[in-house]
C-alpha cells in the first residue's frame, strides 16, 4: 500500500492537461460529464452532504486553475464545493468568475447526479472513480452501505501520492519518440446552434445484442461502434457535397492504465485515430470494420503507446519551451493544436467501457451516462459507457442537423440492436411542432 | 412505448417527435404525454464569453493614448504649441473612433459604430485643411468623396444586416454601387476642376459593373444554379 502524503498547496498540470487551458473556447469547452441516473429522485441536501464527505478524499480535485509566469498550475482551494441544479445545456466552459472556483461541477436533476470535469483535472476514468465514490457516499447517507474497491474509494481513507502522480512522466521510457504524420481530415459542416445551446441525443441499448453483433463481426464493442460511425461519416461525406477525398478519421481515447500499474486519478489517456482514405476507392462497412479492427490492434499495445506518450512528453522537457513565458506557450500550443490536433479527425468516440457497480449500488442506479463537450472544429462528438447491462451512447453536438446521429442509430437498428432514444430537445421551443 | 416509423428507434415518452429525423410520434394507444418527465430540464445555463470586450477596448485606448500624449508633449516642449503632433493625435483619434466603440458599446449597432467613424474621418480631414490654412478642397472634394462611399457602404451593410438582400444579390448590389460610385467620383472631380460635369471614362467601368450585376441577379433567381455553385465552391 502506498503511504499517505502530506497535503499539497499546489500541483503542476500533468502532460495531457497542459494543453487544455490554452485551447479552451466558448465552443471548445474541454469539459466532459459523467452522470448517474438513480432509480429514485435525488435529495439535494443529502447530495451536498455526500459531496462534503467525498471532497477530502480527492484533494487533487479541490483546486483552482492559476497562471504562473511559465506554466498554468493548480492551486489548492479551501472553499466548500456546492452542488448546482442541472441544466438543458451542460458542459459550460469555465469563465473568468468560475476560474476562482473548483474545476468541476456537481449537478443534480430529477433523478440524475452528474459531475462535469475540466479535462485539465482528470480523464474519464478519474471522473468515474469520483462519481462512483460520491454516489456511494450519497447512498450511505440513505442507509445503503456500498463496499469500497473496484473504482470506489473509501472516503475515510487518506489520499495517497500514487493517486495524484503524473503517470505520463513516470512511464515514458524515451526509447523512441515517434508520432505518425496525419493529413487534414474531413470536417462535418452544418448550421451552428445559437451560442448557449447544445444538442444532446442519448441512445440506450441492451448490452447483449451489442456484444453479440460485435462477436458476429469478430471485433470488440468499441471497434464495432467506431466502425459503424466511421462508415456513416464516410457515407455523409460521399453524399453530402463535401470534399470527397479527405480522410475520414475518428479519435478514440485509450485508457493507458490497462498497460501500466498506475493508481492515478489524474489524466492518463492517449488517442488512436482510426480512419479511411476515400481517395483510395469506395469502402464497404465490412472493409471499414476490418481496417478499424487491425488499426486498433496495431496501435493499442504498450510499446506503440509508450512511443506516443514520449512524443507528447518530449516537448515539455525542452529547455527553450520551458523558459518561454506562458502567453507565448499558449500561442504555440494553440497553433500546434490547430495544425496537429482536432483538424486531424472528424469526430470523437470515447468509450469508457464497462463500469462496474457493486450490487448494492446497482440496485439504486439505473445507469451511468457519459458526455463529451463540444469541440471548436468538429461539431459532433460521441461518448459511450456500459453499466447494468446497458450501453449508453450519448451524442453532444453544436450543429442543428442530426444526420450523423440518425445514420448511426439507424445502422445499429439494422444490425438488430434495439435503441431507445431521448434528447434535450425542447419541443415547445418550436411552437409545439 | 412508441417507435419512430422512419428510424426504427424506440422513443422516450418525453419525445413528441423523433429527435433524429423530426418525424411526429403518432401512437393512438400511447399518445404524447405533455407532463412526461423530461430527461433534461428546460433551464439554460448562461454562457459568458471568454473575452472581456470592455477590457480590450480599454487596452486599445491605452495603447493609442500613449503615443498621442508622448508626441503632444514632445511637440509642445519644443514649439510651445501643437504643430506636427496634431496630425498624429488626430490620426490616433480616428483609429480609436473606428475600433474602440465596437468593444465598449453594450448594444452594438451599425449606425452606432459607422456614423461616428465617418464623422471622425471628416473631422480629421477638416483638421488637416485647417492646419494647412487651406479649406478650398474640403467642401468640393473631401466632403462628397467621403460621404458618397460611406452612404453606399452603409446602405449595403444595412440591407445585408436586415437580410433584405442575400446570396448572389449581395455581389450584385456591390457591383451596382461600385459602378455608380465611380461615375459620381468622376463628376465630383470634374466639378471641382471647374470642367463640364459629364461622365466619360467612368462609363467604361459602369457598364461591366452593371453587366456583371445582371449576371449575379440572374443567378440569384435560379436556385438550381445556386446550389451547383455552392456545392462546387463551398469552403
């Protein structure tokens, strides 16, 4: 067991987190959300108590973002974290006034407890640990004891240094610094929603038909969903009057904890961008699925990921970059992100995988939900999470048209997967039409 | 439970239409329930813009004020009054009047930004004429040569802003305005020179402008051609 560490007053941003404050915009919030849909309505007073109990266990989240001369950093914030009511357009970016507060929000709706995290703080796995621990604390106040372990921390335990380490630095071995070059990818275009709005379309599927369909094609569930999405994006590109020769790529975040013994609840994820080159000819669904399957197998292994990790960490070690003032770094990071980041893929599919809940918690939680924030260039993003035998696929979009979402869910239905759809659309807004 | 007849997906009770294809839900056994619990509340979270516009306005003011004050101080210390520095200060005020109102005004309007800018330009030209002690060119040349393009630009922007013209009608309007402006400029120049106020060379510019504007207007009326151009040239 790792020894408890003394309380820290500030933290360096981890390697992945360094870019997020620089690239955050109103339409690129770099915020994501995890939610637990409870079976009973949420009691806000008990949720606030549960949050007060949980916060001391996560001192690395009780921070605010500050500007140094050379880098951003996280400063310990001793204000109480307050819950907020849920809204129709979650994932609001952190404004100037918000910057004095925590970099996460806990919201409650009718039956929903949700947490929104600024990506500089943690990744999807870290957020799921926080949410499950919070829900366990909430249920304990209602007399339901949920055992700690398997992604649920005991709020009475002392936080450890291992939970807040920068795992990128620890595990990059610098044998190879390799980053494959990618050209600009096809970009979806459509009517932008007014500034405040976010289109959320959530599809819930039973897990068994999804895994059966994946087995039928001899691929994993992530590969199946990415393959379906890529195929439909490719069809939209070919039929929608776009530049038909740009590659269609989907960015798939990978939880690197599978390959390294890290307990960190900060960022520890990398990305694979499977895609197709329409310039080479036309593709069938089976061909695309095969390409995705082999690309993922080629990319997702310890050695390839370590090379990618080293390529990300290497610039951080450069003396020239380190001594540059923060405004120059911000400008450089924005430029690099514009050239090599979001423009290299068409959309994102982030699959958090199967998130286990202990039986005591599963009987009170209907499902978990996962949502990505809007991006600046790519108007539609997709997030997937599986719990309690359900696969929840949530599309968040800043585009009015729903062509990619419609094509994706229709394809799942054609594969024999029943889909139940709900949205945040306010039909009264359209005159009840 | 209701299904979308178009997409084949099951729809939540709160959905009056399929959120994927907008097809209306018609299920006589289970009609749409207005009171069904919605998965998301109606309340919108207001998003504050990341950029503090008033701060940018103040910053530009400071940046412009600094050289203006410096030039004024140097000039005054040497000549005992403002001589050459008046040109610099006037130019900086002109730049300020075109840039800063955009950031400082809470409710930005075309007239609130454009008209003060044009007035500032006229004032600056008057300042130059006054400093040179020669007002003879101001009324016959400077005033009409500023007001005519300003009025045409204002008119076109206002028409576009209010969506009275759109698509290919916009280049048509710009071409007509440019042709007419060239003719007006020739007339003003000839009048100022004391010659006969009849257009000659400007007609060679007016005729192609009008011809191109006619083509644009013809395209604007043909939706199929417009779609083809949009498909081929979209960025």
